[in-house]
C-alpha cells in the first residue's frame, strides 16, 4: 500500500489498480502517511483532478477499499436492500412514459439514419462510378444531352 497526499484533497492509501492509476497520472506515493503529508502532490485541473474526484467519490460510496484515510472498512453490501432491483425496474418503466426519453430516442434514430445514408452514399457503386469519371467523360455526357 502506498500513501498519496494532495493539495486540496484528502490523503489516499491506495493499492492495486488505484495505485497504478495514481502513478500513471504522475502522482508520487510514499510508504508512510507522514512522508506523504510532508510532500503533497500538486493537482492540475483536467485529467488529474477528474481522477482524484472519481477516486474520492468511489470511496465515499464504497468505503470498504483501501481508500481515503479514516473511512473504515465496512462491507460495500452492508445494509444493502435486496429489493432495490425491483425499484430499478419500476424506474425503467416510469421513464418510458417520460417525454424526454422519446425525444432522445428520436434523436438517436435520426442520427443513425443520417449516418446510414451518408455511408451508403460513400460505399454504393453509383457513387463510386461518379467519383471515377474523368472530366472528359463528364463533359462528353453533358454535351451529348445538349444536342
């Protein structure tokens, strides 16, 4: 386990994937909390701050991990309601009657249709023949129609 300290964020005692993510984000970890507190990492806005925000959020919702100092080690399933899936099903069906859901579905269908038509125009043999024509052929065909 490795301790990481940051300006403006709580200390994190990370191991495994979290530790690798923090090191990949160019944060330096220490063997003890005291060393980490003596040398806190600066956090740049953007990917580094987003990573720390997501780690902090995951430890608030699941404190069982190695995570943020002082959050204890309770099981993530402790006190979980076994019937919460039933309410999720009800929520799904209530969203089906929501106007905004159907607006999003319509936008998706329209976007997929536009994408399909565009790809079809690029790939279709008619489009390939038009693209392969030379200027001389095009002028000859126009001239023959004019006569």
